C-alpha cells in the first residue's frame, strides 16, 4: 500500500531531454532579415530588372551609319582615265516613331521585372513564415511527445510496482509497456520532423549551415480575425499576379502599336564625295580636255510597302493582345477560386482552434485533475491518472497542430497566396501563378506534420 501511495503527494516527472537547444533563440524577424540578404532568388530578381533596363536602352538606339569607299568604271588598260572613286556615308532613319515605340515595349518589360521582384520578395517572406510556424509547431510537438513518453515510462514503473503487490495483472503490464514503446516512437518521429523542418527553414533563408536553435514565439497569441471580403478585394486589386497580368496587357498593346508602325517606310539616304578621272568632252572649249575632278553624290529613298505591310506581324500582335486580356480575366477567376480554398482552410483551422481552446482542452484537463484528485483520495488507480494525463497531452498535440495550421493559413491569405521562395524566379511575360502558396504537407508529401 505504501508503494501505491508513493505518487500521491506529487506527480512523478523526469527531467525533459535536451532535444531543443535552450539558446540561442531566433525570432521570426531575424530569419526574415537573413532571407532578404541571402536568398539567391532575390538577387536573381534584381538582376532581371537590370537586364530589362539594358534591353530598354538598347531598343531606343539609333541605327549606326555605314561609311565606305567606292570605285566605279575602273578600266585596267587605262585606270587613270575613266575611274571614279571616293567615300560615302549611308544612314537609315526609322520613321513612324519605331524607336520610341520599341523603347516603350521594353519599358513595359522592365515594369514586369519590377513586379516579379516584388512578388519574389513576398514569396520568400511567405515561405519563411510558413516554415517558421511549421518549425515552431514541430518544436512544440517534440516537447509534448517527450512529456508523453515520460508519462508512459512512469506508467510502466508504477504498473510494475502494482504488479509486484498484486494490484495489477500481467496483461496490464504488457499493454503499458507497448504503449511506452509507441510513445517513444512518436517522440523519435517528432524529433525527426523538427530536424527536417529546421533544415528546410535554414535553406529558405539562404544559410543551410545555420545551427538548430529555439524559435521564439507563442502560437496561442491572439490572431486578429480576417475579413474575407476585404482580403479578396485586396487580392484582386493589389496582388502581384494581377499587376503582372495587367502589365502584360499593356506590353501587348505597345507591341501592337510597334507592329503597326512597321508599315511606315524608313528613310534612306547616302551621300559622299569622289574624284572622277574622266575628261570633259570638247563641248565647252574652255574646259575641254580637263578632268572632271571632285564630285558629290546624294541618294534618297524609301521602302515601298507594296508587298510586305507587316500584315502577319500585326495579326500576331492583335492575337497576343487578346491572349493577354483573356489571361487577365482567367487570373481573376483563378484567384477567386484559390482564395476560396485558402479561406476555407483558414476558417476550418479557426473553428478547430476555438473548439479545442474552449471545449476539448479544458475538458481533458478537468478529467485529468478529477482522476488525480480521486487518486489522492484512494478512489482511483494511478494508471488511470496517467491515461487521463496522456489524453490531455494528445489533445494538446492536436491543438498545437490546429494553431500552426491557423497561422500558416493566415500567412497565405495576407501574402496574396504566394509561395515557393526557392523556385526559379519568373521573367517578364510569364505569370506568377505557378508560384502559389503550398502548405508544408503539399511541398514534402508528408501528411503527419503540424
């Protein structure tokens, strides 16, 4: 009986294993700042802006002139009597504003590059936050699984004591031992999940050698509720994907304007100076027999748009404009659909969190406290206390997962549903729809993560 009363006055609790280092402690802001400096996709996005600016400058360059030498009517038997030679300059002058229109095309591409860079920063930020909350949840689960494992080991010890004094059967002892092994397996899995999440987070911030650390933060901190109408309106009007699609429409319009300007012929002229070795005919006696000497020449012309009026180029540009306008409408519908799915996940997580916080966790805690009180009054066996406490921890595990899901859903909705912080950056003319926010489970194929 004294052995049964051993846990009566205090709960048996072994020291927690040092799986998560106590220091250093990293904040979300620290990781975001690290990602802004070290994530390679952001440097790529900035380089894309510089490349687009270079193409814009090049598109407005005036064509270079052609300078050369000419020799005409050269007779080998008398080269100094009939030949004409000299130098010339040839220049093509584009008309119809072709250069300015081409410059505007590439200016729209630069606008797209700027929008893509903005979108990439959001993708990196969202990805860091999603992985941060995933790792924070994994950190909490490791601690909970460690506590559950300790409880199971304590239950084994208590059951052995009860078996020795005839208060427990051998099957009870075997069942508790099996439960202890399962708890240890769950702990090892939680530990491996935490290591995987940490490695993914370190890679996202561009520092794969970053040593594991404890993350600051409390998932239970009050999260301001999200307004679906306001969020959807913001998404449709300020999303980088929408801005990129709108810039794509403007670019297609400038391409069409440039294609129509192609019908206007360019001005061509050539001028030069030469020396003519031929002699004047004796029509004018005063200069008869003299060499003609220095001569000037000038040629001016235009291309006649008879056969080629860039009909195909204009038709292609009109079709590209129609495609861009259709893509803008399609993207609006796609964003609405993605938002509906994302907000459903947020609402589900919000309702789960509220139920666990107000109903499930308090009742599990009350059941445990009641069993503990009954045990102290010798009205309940200690294994029942352990089972109730284990149930409480399991409920807290589910509650932690719901909290992390709520945080991650809110990150996606506030971050325009963008993700993929290490995916290849887009280029002007491409959509960012391929860089949708993905949950960690979707990205890794793991369905047992928080």
